[in-house]
């Protein structure tokens, strides 16, 4: 029995190692509690941040939807505008084609109405002259037309062109309108007799046709005739080569005069000179194929 009593006394005695363990556990518990509160605070902060991000995401989605609606509206408007543009473009093309057609018709009519006329150049000009008598004299002497035929030619509207200039280098041309087309054509065929003479005869053509001939058709005619067995001529405002007709804007590249073309375009951009100034409108020499 004595041995058992001693054993009980040993168990009841407090242990220093157990106390230390309790203190260690309390310290760990406090650290864990502190860490838990820190994590809980951070989690709350993250929740607030996530809520803010979700709000921003919702706002971004709304903006994207609004932008998509605007894009759809713009696409619809663009399609409508494109349709209007295509319609306007088609109308402009139609108007341009109609304008070209009308200009071509006006040019044709202008050329036709002037086919009864001829222009005489470098006929000396004197005070109180009679242009009718001057022209008839040239027809008889220079063009070698029978006197009786000349006397029977009815002429009308024979006069000088342009205003008289005191210090002019050359006399003003004389325009002659023949009443009979056959008389006019006969005189025109006789023009080759004037070769070597200072007097020249030319057709009465609209100003832009004269410019087209000078800048496009005549240079192309000369280049085309350099090829052997090539028949080339100028009729009205067209170049005819081996039976094919070319307007000034579709002449083949090998016959074009690019320098004259650039000058013509520049003149068109700056404005045509006065068409009434015909004193420098002398016909080109060495081109008998022009009719």
C-alpha cells in the first residue's frame, strides 16, 4: 500500500513541460486567429474589388452593345449611301454620255453648216477694198478658174475676219460663203495650184477642231504615212488610216504626239483663246490628204 501512495503523489505534481506546451499552443492559436482575420479582411477587400470589376464589366458590355448598335446603324447608313452613290454615279455617267453625244452632234452640225465656206489667207489688205472683187480676182488668176465660171459664181458674206490691227504682221483672212456647194468644192480642189504662192486656202472649221487637227490629227497623219502602203487622211475631226477612223482621243500610241497633246490639255485647262482671232489660223502645208 505504501508504494501506491507514492505513485499518486507523482501524478498530481504539475509538469513544467506541459505548461510550456500550453503557452506554445496559445501563441499558435493567436497567430492563426490573427492570420485568419487578415485573410478574412483581404477576402473582403477582394470581394469588393471583384464587385467593382463586375460592375465595370457590365458597363463595358453595355458600351459594347451600344457600339454594336451604332456599327449596325452605320452599316445600314453606309449601304444606303453606297446605293445613293451608285445611283448618282450612274446618273453622272448618263449625263456625261449625253453631253458627249450632244457635243458630237453640235460639232457635226457646226462642221456641216460651215462646209459652204472657205478661208483665204495672206491677201493684201487695203483701205476701202472690196473683198468680193479680191476673191474673184484670185479665183481667176491664182486658181486658174475660167473667168465666165467665176463671174457666174454667186458669193455671199465675203468679208475679213477679226478686228483690224494697225501693227498686224499679216493681213486678216477673208471668209467666203458659196451659195452653190459644187462651186465651193471645185475651188477647194483647185487649192493645190497655189503651191509656191503666198496665198493659202483653208476650210472654215470650229476653233476646237482646228486645235485638234493641229495638235493631234496632223502629227498622227504624218507618222502614219511613214509606214509603207498606208493610206491616211483627215476628214473633219477624224483621222482615217486604211479605212479605220480615229478620233483625237483614241489615236494609237505609235502615232501620238505627246508634247502637242500636253499643250492642248494645258490650253483647255487655262481656257481657250478668242476664237474670233483667226489671223494665225493659216492652214498647214504639205498635207493634201486633209479634206
